[in-house]
C-alpha cells in the first residue's frame, strides 16, 4: 500500500450514494476508481485519451477488495498510481480512504487498453505516452495521510 502517490482525488459522499443497508453502494467504488485513472491521465498531460478522440484508453477490467464500509457523511480520497505498462495495456492501482475513519476502505486495480476508434483495434502504447505516464508516476509526491488530515 503506497502512502505517496501521483494522483489523489477528493469526493464528498452523498446521502444518495448509500444503499438500503446505509453504506455506500459497491458500484460507486468502481466509478471512483475510474475517475482517478482519468485524473491521472489529465495530470500526466494526456487529456486527449479520455475525450473521445481517435485514440482512447478504455477500461477492460477492474477489481477491488473492500476492507471497511463507507457511510454518509464522509469525505473520501481516491488514489491512482501506475502498477504496470505492458504492450497495449496499463494497469493502475487504486486506494479509497475514508477521512472520517482515517483509514483505508478499499483497494483495487484497473486495466485499460489503448484503442484506435477509427481503425477499431488495440494500439501499442507509444514511447512518448510511456514517458509521460512514467514522469507523472515519478512525480508522486502527494501524501495520503496529509490529505486525510486536511479533510478533518
């Protein structure tokens, strides 16, 4: 579990995010993780990959392990960092932190593929993209615990 990461997003838990059992519905964690890798792309200088242009990164798989439930009211932090860059795939690691609990709630991974919409086929991650993603990953100086303290 990394405590210093390149990307952290902050979200308020809404009353309507809860299910009948009064905790955040599991499906929202996947949406939050997807938002965190989209933010990673924006911060790395590649917004065109999520804006519906010719080349896009498209989610192909996602998983998470739930450690603690999240309830309303709360402020959560969602982290994103590179786990691996393969031929045409990128794997991101995510953590969801509860500020009210000051604890890790969930962690998981997203696997995305570089896709050429016009050619309708998977493309190789270019050296230029690898470089941009790696530079952003290496800039990972956002400390989760400091962000959590700032939410109190």
